[in-house]
């Protein structure tokens, strides 16, 4: 399972990088969404995968069953999902405002901070 | 005690601005007490040092690096320390008078006292690294001093030029000193000298020599690095008097003298020093004859003196080193006096141009007298110290038969005679000019320095036995052997040296009276050779700047796409190279079991969604493809025993899609056609596949390693017992890693505020949200 997911993560990262290298702001955003999904899968994968058996402590026992899924990467991924979502929401609104101000979503034409040098 | 002296001067520097505010009329007299008492303490060390017992001092500084603040006071260091503190005290008094009422007088004292402390540290440091640190401090403080009139563009340019030239030399010094330390295995000058390690035979000797000579030649303004010194005369006169005559420019000479016992005496050493010194001496003399500004003239005669000092170290015979010590003292005294007196002339008459000066004798008799005495010492006439020094030089160079050097020295000294006459005769005894009409004598603060220094030039000349011991000890330190007895006299009898002195005088007077044709021919020579170092310097700087500009605009052209491409290429290169070099490629054997079928399906869905997002021509198509990937990831979480994560992913995925669609409604469609050119497509595909591949390889490598489960076990074992929760993931989030979650909530809040602010910004402009 882990090997399959390692391959899937590689594929998603490749797609994300390709999209982020686009000139169109929306495609860059698509790339960012893909990248955060890929990273979350990667984090869970390196903590080793268990089918089913969530990290819960059954009634009547004091400690968690050692065969249960690894809880630590799950906690990390939960945090990462929410942070990724915040980033996406901010970046989307930023793009929306940038379009309102500049009238374009072509990143190579957004040059307020670094205007093109006149030769 | 040496460290105490340095610290006391730094302390005086620190309180100088406040003191100047409290006692504007007196602060310079009070501040001068500090270097003056340091000078007295150093003077008290003279008998011990002359007897051959250097003063040693060590304070630990950075023991883990083996760097100590160790100081050593032998003859050479002591002579320099006395000059620095002694002349320094009078320069402080002088600058108080010179800058009276100047709004930044306190700051000036801060700078000049800091410089004094750095210089004192430089000439007494024994540790190689402290030596370098003090050396750099003198460069930085002199930058502040040369650029003191920072409203003036010329001052700023000169300051930067001096900083770049001497700072570049500082780099070379560090490299050279480190090589020396590595080659000898010792990190103090005295230990290197005492170890008897023959650095001259070491394989690194040529590199050391080149680096250290570069440092010394830039600092002491030897040709071809001489151009910064005349420009540095834009500084206020006290700075010129102090830094550019007695102290900083002599730091390079000090370094050469200090290294002479360990590195000197070889063929390359001899040729490098005598050539650079000789050319500098001739060039300085010629330019001094050509100039008409008093300070410029003095700047060029300083070049001449530095050249002679370097030449004498290069010759390196016993007599040459005694002559070196004598000339060092004589020059510091008369040049300090001349600079300060020239400033007094400027102050009293309002000009430093030779053409506008004349007949000042009746108006400024004291200034005139001190200039006359100092100029006589510069011309090398008896009974002044300059005469003794010149006789020593001639005697040794003649005896050793360095005829070319002798000719150079004869010419340079003749030029000094002519220059000395120029400095005194016309301004003071010539026909009175307009400037002389309103000239007035300067106050005691301006005259104290010239008086004492000129007086010492005379006193030491008449009573040469007084400084004789120290001069001998200096020569011993430069030679680096057993002390030799020394017996100096003002009158040597009828010797060849005396004859050469007479010849110099005759030649000098001929130069003076025939000055205008000489000037013309010098100008012609200069036109012919067209050596304009200042212009060359500017070209070098603009070339450097142009190259930097081109590199910057090539790397940072303002196109986000290319920035990201650089970043990804960097990641790929670094990670890929590390993987290849460390052999990170592993393949943890595939273990397919029953459940993997579902995993394969989910993985294919993720990849399918990815491919769809890339290929999508419309926005909706892309959003739906992304949703396929996101939902597959959520299902994968659920499958892997992570229900909380799966549910969160489902919610966030839904929310993201909604926001995306909402925002997209306000944005234009994806433009038709490809979003990048064909070559870019190829390049980006290679980058993307490369990075994806590297990520997979890294994941496989990580999976091949055993996993440390301690933390997870700890959480599983203590979750219920200590935190009373059965859902371990939740307990980690809200309890064990509660601060992490707090940080996460803060990030979400900030993003929310940011979104709100972005949307409000539009309304502030009066538009619609």
C-alpha cells in the first residue's frame, strides 16, 4: 500500500508543479490545491498505513491497541489540511482583488512591484 | 594595561558627544587627557623595552576559537603607540579648535577616538586574528572620518573609495594571516617568530607574500593603489593630519616591518618592496611639485615618505632599518606639524591655494615659525631630526651600493627640499595678497599641536641621544635578532652622506627656482602617459555595477513563472544531487495483499484527477477533476483508519470547491489556447516529472527505514490515563499538542482577517465590493 501511495504522491506533485508553473493565476491555484493534497497523503504514508482500525481506545481498556493506526501523522495532517485551506482562501481572494485592480490574471503581466525595464 | 589604555580611549569616545554638549568650549581639552595619559604610560615603558624586555598581556576573548586578545609591546609597537597616543592627543585638541561651533563636533571626537583605539590595538596586537579585527576597525573608522562632511558628494565618494581599497586589502590580510597561521601552526606573531619555522621555504610562501603585500600596499597607498590617499584629503584637516600622515597609512608600513623577521629577506620580498616603494616615492615627489593646494602637496609628500619607508624595509640591511626607524619618527613629527599648521593657515586666511597666499609672516608669526621648523625638518637640514634621518638613509644605501635606490632617494629628497621651500617661502615671505589682508593668527588649540611636534623635531635633532634607545629597539624588532648597540650623532663629520645631502640641497633649490619649467614638463609627462587612476577606478566600479545589474535582471526579471522555475530547478538539483551522491535509491519490495486493490483504485483516481486538472480547457472541468482527487484522498484517509482526517478532508474539499466556484464567477474564463510556449512546456514537464520522481524516491527511501514509534506509543498509552480521552488523535490535537492547534487557529484567523481586509480595501476607495 505504501509503495502505491508513494507513486501516487509523486504523480500528484509532478502535476502540481506543472500547474504552478503556468502563467494563469487560476491554474497556479489548482496546482496549490493538488500540492497540499499530495503532501497530506505523503505525511500519512510515511507514518505507515494500516487498513481500518482507527487509533481509539476501546471501552474497558486503558491503553491503545498497538495494532491500531499511527495517531501522530493523523494529528499532523489534520492541522495541515486546515492550514492549506486558509492559504487557499487567502490566495483566491488575493487573486480576485488583483484582477479587480489590474484587469488581468496573467502573472507575467502583473508587474506593479517590478515594472518592466525600458531598454 | 595596554588593553586598559585601548578601553579607556573607547570609553572617552563613547562619552565624547555628551561631554561636548555639556562643555562645548572645553571638551577637547578634557578628552585629550585620555590619550595623553596613555602616551605617558607608554613613555614609562621605554626603558624596559629598550633593555630588551617586551611588555606582554593576554586576555581571553573567544577561547573556543583559540582567539585571544594578546598584546605585545616591543620597540616597533612602542614607537607606533607613542606616535598614536601623543600625536592623537594634540589632534583631539586641534580638532576642538578647528571645528569650534560645528554641530557635529562631538561626533567627530567619537570617530577620531574610536579610530585611535583601533589603531593602538593594531600596532600592539600579537594575536593574528585580533590584528585583523583592529585593522578592519581602522578602515571602518577612517571611512567615517573621511566622509565626515557627508553632505558633500566628493567626500562621500572619497570615503567609499578609501573604504573599498583598504577594505579589499583587509580581505587579503585575513587570507594571508590565516595561511601564515596554518603554515606555522601558531596564531600569535611572537610565537611564529620564536618557533623558528621557516615560512620562507614553505610551499604557501608565495601566496602568503602576495596577499600580505596586497594588504600593506593598499593600506599604505603604494603605487598602483595610491590614488585613494590624495582624494582622502577631502576630510577635515585634523583627519588628514592624523590618519594620513602619522597613523593609518603607516599601518601598512607597520605590517611590513612586523613581518620582516618572518617573511622578509627573500628575492621577491626585496624586489616587490623596493620597486613599489621607489616608484611611489618618485610619483609622490613629482605630484607634490605639481600641486598648488597646501593639503594636496602634503598628501603627495606623504606618498613619497611611505614609499621611502617601504623601500628601506625592502633593502632590509641593519643600517636601513635604523634609518627606517629614524625616518618614521621624523616624518610623523614634521608631517603632523605641517598638516595642522596648514589647517591653521586655511583657518586664518580662508584659503589653501598657493597662488592666493603671500605675506602671512606679519599676520601669523607663530604658524609661520612652526611651518618653518617642520619644513626644515622635511627638507632634511641640520639641526633637525629630518637631517639625521636623511643622513642615516644616505649612509646605508651608499655603503651597500644600491645605486638605483640612491638616485631615487636623491631625486625624492630634492623634491622635498623644493616642496618645503614652496610651503614656507611664498605664503609667508612672498608679496602680500588679498587673503593676507584679513588673515589672523589662530588660537592655542590650533597651535598646540604644531608647536609641540615642531619643537620635538628640533629637540630630537639636537639631542639625538634622547630617542636613540627607542629607535634602536625599533630597528631590532624589525630585524628580529639580537639587539645591536646604536650610536647616533647629529654631526658625522665629512662623509659621503653629507656630500649627498649637499647635492640634494643644491638640486632642491634648483628645482624650486626653476619650478615653472619643471611643472610644465611634469604636466607634459602626465599628459603623455595619460595615467588617470581615478578614471580607471570609476570605470572599474561601473563595470562591477553593470555586471551585477545584468546578473540581477537576468535572474529577477519580474516574471513569477521564471522565479518559480528557478526555485523548482534549485530544489530538483539539490535534492537530486544529494540522492545520487548518498545513493538514496531503494525499492522496498512490493507486498500486495487483499486490501491493496482498493488502494490501487484510489491512487488511479487521484492520478486521473491530476491529469484532468492539467488537461482541462475550462475552469469547471478543472474544478471537477480536482474534486475527484480531493475525494479520493478523503476516501484513502477513511480506508487507512483515519476517520477524523477523512471527515475533515471531505468538509474542506467541499468548502474549497464552493469558494473556488464563487470566486471564479467574478473572474474571466481561462484564455483559449495553450498557457505556455512549446519549449516552456518541455522544460516545465521535465522539471515537474523530475520533482515528482524525486519525491517518490525520497518517500521510498524513508519507507525503507524503520519507523520510530515511541511517540505514537506514548500518546496511545497516556491518552486515557492522563488526558481522559479515548480518541487519541483528538487528545493529541487539543491536549498534547494544544499549542500547535492554537497556532493553527491563529493562522486561520489571520487568513480570515486578511481576506476581510482585502475585500474592504476596495470599499475604502469608494468602489463596489
